[in-house]
C-alpha cells in the first residue's frame, strides 16, 4: 500500500474508527491508540483484504478486534472508566443547547448498555451498517444481530422513558 492510499483511508475513516473504538472502550486516550493501531494493521496487512466486504466494514472489524484486545489487557481491567463528557460546546441559541443536551443524554444512555447491545446499536444507528455487515464485523449470525438490536432498542426505550418521566 502506498502512503497516499493510507492517508486517504485515514482521512475518510479515521474519525469513524476512533468513534467506534471509543464506543467499546469509553476511554479517549485508549481510542487514540486503537485508531493508530488499526491503521498500522491496515498498512501491514492490506493484502489480507479480500474485497468480500466494504473497506468500511473491514476497518470496523479490525477496530473491534483491537478494541477488545485493549479491553482485555490487565491494565484496562484495573482502570476505572470515567463518565462520558462531550466535546461539543454550544455557542448558539437556547434551543440548540437543549437539542444538544438531549442528544448527549441519549448517547450517555447508550454507553450504559452492555457492550453486546451497545456495539450493535452504534454500528447500526451511527454507522448505518446493514445487519449483514454488522454480523460480519461481530462474527455472529444475522439473527443474533437482529436479536441484540431488538434488545438494545428495548433497553434504550426503557432507559429514556425512565429518564424523561
């Protein structure tokens, strides 16, 4: 792979890789490291890409695998994950602030879900991947993805109903 192709991949998918890593680890610095590792792996193993899935799906699968490796390290097990903070600073009108706060609250609730529900919801809602693509990334049957997505939506509905009551 030539350096320009790698730069193009990083420019196009870098933020999405980082966001997905963060959705799994809930740790900003770890997500930085994971995103770097993903693109190092892509550079080293580009020949393993067989074109059976989209580049985006391939990158998300690599991101998931590396994120799980990081999560399973002894260091990670000792680290207490801190609450979620937003990078978005609202300098606009009151309505915009209220909308952003509502969106932040929804994402905070997403991050309280168990990982198996959180990752399918993020891949489906944020990255708009198909059930087949998600199944490929997670290495589970499509039926499992459907079931987890249903469970995630059900839990989110209950969490949001509880929060807004």
